[in-house]
């Protein structure tokens, strides 16, 4: 019988909210399995950093969203700066602390909601091609064109961004998600000890495998970024 083995790249990750430099070092030194483990345990489970003062509020938010969207509360999780306490998007905001300027980035892992939103997108695309619906101005036309390219690519990877579907009565699932995000934000504004954020966003995944794979890809991208002095938002090349 052999003892359980832990990758040497994961050993330094011994905190609930590891600092950025520890996360990036592990992602750089580890292989695919290490990045998948990080995505599962540190980047998608447990109490998010922004709810650590009042963890029950996080559960209350998840339960409320589950009722609005006809999903299970366990299928709702939080990613991004609200979970770690700092931004983990590649680019100049990498390492920026979570604050009022931040979004609350929610994720729902639900095959049912994914399929309903995919049907909404297909209906919208057919309506657009048939001329049943039309963009109201040049900016919307440009946005619709971009969404028609990006949404199928995301669907192929197992996720869909509801905000890329018009929130019109013809597309009830997209409308319901948008309304839930708006109302949840308004409720947080009047709730004691709730995080103050710019807005709420959500991405829907087909299943957990798709979610973890995408999170691991994000980690790999960040690990290959040009950050040289990690742990401080100001120190980078």
C-alpha cells in the first residue's frame, strides 16, 4: 500500500486564500494535473474572500439565485477577485485588490440552464438572420456581430455568457438571468456586511469538467504572463 501523494508544486498552497505569488509559482511549476487541482480546490470551492466576514450571506445569495433560475444552490459558485481577494485576469489588473471597482463574478454549473440559454441564443440568431429582430443602432449592430462569433466558440468549450443574448421577451432565459443579476445586486446594496461591487456578472457552464478545464486554462495563461515581481499590483514588467 502506498501513501497519498501530493505534488511538490501544491505543497506551498497551505492557506485558504493564498497570495498571488504562491498561486502563480504553483501554476508555473506544476503540470496540468496541478492546475486542475488548483482550479477545483482553491478557485471554485469554499467561502469566497469577499464573504469571509459573514459567510452565511454567500449561502443566502446562492439559495436566492437558485430559486430565481430553477437550479440547485450548490451549482452556484464565485470566481475572480471576489474569491481570492485580488484580480487574477491576465493584463494590467492582475493582482489588483478586490474593491468597489470590482465585479462579483458568479458561475453556474448547470446543464439544464446551459441548454435553455443555448436555445435562446439559437432562437435569437435565427430571428436576426430572418430579419425578425434588428439592432437599434450602429453600436448594437457591432456588438451583435461580435456576439454571433464569440458565443458559438464558448458553447463548443462548454460555457455561455447570458449577457450576450438580448434581454427581450422573445428570449426568456436570458431575460430571467439578467433580471436575477440586477435584483441580486440591488439586494446586496441594502444588506449588512455585503461586498460593495460595480455589478454582478455570471457565466453558465454545461458541467464541472468544462468549468475546471477553463479555469485551468486561465491559470496557465496567467502563469505565462510577464509578471516578474508578484504579490504587489504595482510591481510588474
